[in-house]
C-alpha cells in the first residue's frame, strides 16, 4: 500500500465494525489472500456490491464515473490486470468487493485476481501504532 503504508509498520484492525455495518468504499481492509488464505493482504475498497467497475485510460471507473483518488500521485496510471482487462466493465455480485493497492504499478489486487468475497474480510484498518513518528488514526477516504 506504499506510499500511504510502508513495510514494517504496525497497524490495528477493527474486527467488529463489519459485524454491525457494511464495508464502505474508501475503507482500508485486511482480508484473507486469494489463493492462500493463510496470509492476509491489506488493500483499499474501491468497488462495492452492485457497482459496475471498469479500468480504462489510467483510471478506475465506478458506475461510469472516474474514481477520484487524491491519495495517489497525480501522474500515476492505473492499468488493467490479468483478471480485469482494459475497457472491460464488470458488475460486482452481492457480497463481492473490488480492492486496489495504492502502489498500483506493483500491487497485486482485484485487477489481477478478481473480487474479494465479504466472508474473507478480516477487518478494517483503523490505527497505525508503529513507527512512533507515524502514529495515528487511519481515516477512510470519501469518494
């Protein structure tokens, strides 16, 4: 999730919120890795159940609108992946989430291996507690 998260940072994950409410676009989540559920991944939710998602012209489009991602460098190009081809529009099924890493050129995310089922979501990242100079609450991005 570079540049917003670095290796060796310690984060707290809230495992209760999603028992009371649904995940929201912009939440940073921890989930069981696709293909090997022994590992956890951290990504940002960019697509919700029922959304139409397309990766085209260096952007993610949600329901036909460019997803404004102010947390990414301005000149960053989001390319399609092995699963989601450029210009291909797919509507997410019930309980399916499209997740994206912030380090798009090097991130393995829904563009490569598809959606994340709700049952695989471990929780919502809410606090960075190490290193000390980066301690703070992780705020959800509003799109």
